[in-house]
C-alpha cells in the first residue's frame, strides 16, 4: 500500500512514521505530529502541513511542490534536495533545518524563523538570496 494520496491524516500522532518513498500527494497533515518521521523521497505535492510538527523529520529528496507548510514546525528537519517550488512556508519555524540543494523557487518564506538554517546550494528567488 504505497499510495496514500488524498488521505486526511490531520491531527494524527504520526511521530516517527516511516513513509519513505510513498505517494502522499494531496494528503492533509494539518496539525499532525510528524516529529522524527521518515518522509524522504516521498511525493508530497500539494499536501497541507499547516501547523504540523515536523521537527527533526527527514524529507530529503521529497517533492513538496505547492505544499502548504504555514506555521509548520520544521526545526532540525532535513529537506536536502527537496522540491519546494511554490510551497507556502509562511510563519514556519525553520530553525536549524537543512535545505541544501533544495529548490525553493517561488516559495513563500514570509515571517519564517531561519536561525542556523542551511541553504547551501539551494535554488532561491533573487529576493531571498543571502546578502
């Protein structure tokens, strides 16, 4: 059962869940507890992670194109090589998260906490480039 696309997993306790490589496109994870979850190389296009807890989650290589991560807690999460084109991260906590080589073109990062976040080699819109 690799296709869980379009499911409603809102507010569920999914801490440490192993969802590597799964098709979860269009799934709702609103306010879900995904701390330390393994979501690497997953299809997370158009998912709703509004206010989800993703601290220390592994999302490396995942497709998060168009995902809603508004006010999500991503502190310490690894999103290296992830596709976040057009993702909405408004108000998200990205403290110490890793976005190395991630594609963030068109992403909305308004009001995000980015202390110690790593963006080495990430593709960013010119307005978001470090000075």
